[in-house]
C-alpha cells in the first residue's frame, strides 16, 4: 500500500485509515462518505468529504508530528550507550 500511495496523485477512499495514510504521504484525499473520524485532515486541507466544499489550502497537522520520531528515538538511545 505504501508503494501505491507514494506513486499516486490523489486518493479516493471510504477507509478511515487510508485517509490518514494519504496525509502522511502528502496526497490529496477525497473521502467517499458524509463524515470522517479524521476531521483534522479536512481542516488542514488534505482531505475532503465527497459532498463537501472545495479543497482548502493544505497545511501541516502538528498533532501528527514531523515524521522523524524514529530518528529522534535512535539519537536518544545512542546517547545512553
């Protein structure tokens, strides 16, 4: 699935998990439902509901972090050795 997301232009889905994965791969997503549990992806402009308004300007979602958690953990563990 990661390869598909990495190489696509956008995502159409009714899957809750794929909406968030699309954000991590920085792919615009259209959710084919009337509601989503990942409202922050809609508010940040990366996701829209199929019957919702046009895309918003895309911005980062701070609550999801910067994508470098594993690197930070390795640095912390290496400093302890």
